[in-house]
C-alpha cells in the first residue's frame, strides 16, 4: 500500500533526523531540528500506535484496548447491518427510487438498444431456432389430442348447428345450394353417356316386370317397340324437364322440395342420438394412430418452416425481427393506459418484493462477514479505509515536527 509505505518513511525520517541531531555540534539550528524531529517522532509513533491498535495488537503485544476491531467484531457487524438496512439501503429510499423509475420506458429503451445491434439480432434468431429445434413435438401431440377431445365433449353441437343452419337459411344459402345441385344434375343429365346409362337401366328393369292379361300384352308390345336408346332419350328429356321446373322460382315443386329439405335439416340438427354418435366417432378418431401421425407430421412441418424463416432472417441481419419489434413498440406506445397499468403492476410487484425481502440485505452482509476469518476481515478493512488512516500517521509526524519547532523556540526564550 503506497500510503502505508509513505507513513513508514515519514516515521523513519523523523527517527533518523532525531538520531543525527544527537551527534551534531550544538548550535541554534541543530537544537531547533532536534526539537522538531523529536516531537515528529513522538507524534508519528503515537499515531502509528493508534492506527495499528484499531486492527491488531501493536508489535504483537496484548496491550489493553488494542485490536479494537476484532474485539468488537460483533458490534461492528451489527453496526454495518444497521447502517445498510436503516441508512444506506432502507426500504423507504428503495421504494421512493422505484416510484421514480419508468419501468416500461426503461425496459423499452434497453430492448431498443439491443435490437438495434445486428449481431444481437442474429444471436437472438440463432437461439430461437435452437429452441424451436429442441421443442419436444412428440410429447406435445397427446396434449393437443386431449385438448381437442375435451373441446369436442364440451361442444354444444346441436346449438351450433342450429345457429349455423338458421343463418344460412336467412341468407338464402340453402336455396343457392339447391340451385347449385340442380345445375350439376342438369349438366350431368345432358351428357350422351348419361342418356345411354338411363336407357340401359330402364331396359333392364322393364324386362324384369311381369304382368298378365291384356295389361301384360300391352306392356310387352310397348317394351318391344322401345329400345334402350329411345328409353334413354325419353328419360333424359323427362329428367331435364323436371330440373327446369325445379329451377323456376314460382314452381310449387321447388317450394315443396325446399320446405322438405329444411324440415329434414332441422330434424337432423335436433337428433341427440346422431349428435352423440358423431361425437363418439370424432373422439375415437382423434385418439387414433392416424391422427397422432398426422399431427406429428404437421408439427414437424411447421417447425421446419419456422426454422427456415428464422435462418433466412438471420442471414439477412434480422431485418424482419427488428421490423416486428418496431411494429410492436409503435403499437404499444399508443396505449397510454395499458403502459401506465403495467408500470403500476411492475412497481407494485417490486415494492412488495422489497418489503418481503429487505431483511435479506442484513442476512447477506452478516453471512459474508461471518465467513471471513479475523485476518481476512482486518485485511479487507485495511484495504478499504487503511489508506486514509495511514495519512493520519504522516500528518502526525509532520504536525509533531512543526509543533516541536515551535516549542523549542519558546523554550529558548
């Protein structure tokens, strides 16, 4: 320690100066110097003794009222704890400081500085990609299946279906669906292959009819006159004519079939047995191996896409990540009430943590000091305050030298 060496040098200078003046011829100058060095030596020794007595026994001698710090170790520790808890880091000062800090703004500023660094963004994206790759997707599938099964069990199928059907009917979607189906049937019925198929079916079925008497003779004559092509053409024309009638808005047949479709639909919607059967089918299916494999495959696909996007943005310097962060910051900055709410929540949580854990400051100080032996404690204190204390020794020697000169002059007169 430089100040300690300087203090020792000042004491040595006083001692050497005093010894030197003892062997010099007597004159006024030597008398004055001897008085100054003598008083400086006494002052230096006295201050050395006082400073040393704070930390240890001077010269290793168990002189009373020395090694004061070690003798009062417990008092010193309690004083430090009291100073930390009640003066330096008391709860009120910490809470007042927390109330002045804008938590969200400070956090936003730190994040902005972090996101503004290209290297930091690249590291974040790399870490995110690693986290995504380590996600246990196989373990997540059973949870997804369980959640879906719970949702299906609780889902009110009849209520939802009734609401959907009512909305569709109010919007005329059932009529539109009928027109779409009729248009499809009309296109199908106009094909040549449809005509041939209808003729073939009609011919086969007519051949199976067995009638006796005059009706049978007449029927057989009709069947013999009509071949498959004629029957197909006749049936095709009848089918197309019927479709045209159904497509006419004022057709009574159209209104009748729409009414029947609606009645059948609501009967189906209110059929609890069918609802239960449908739920059972869905529950059995969602727990099956095929669904498990499908979900696993989809999650793997999503993970691969996510990792690829993260890697692409990492190579680009994290531009998309920064753009997303900037978008969030701009959006959040407009929500003053939301920000104030979170400021208050964070502040309240921190103040509560300070209230609950403030005593730990004293415990920590005590644990750290108790873990130090006497030598370590003395060395620590000497490193922290020894420098200033050594200057007391220097000042004592210098002041003693000056006072010695003054007293010697007074004695001469």
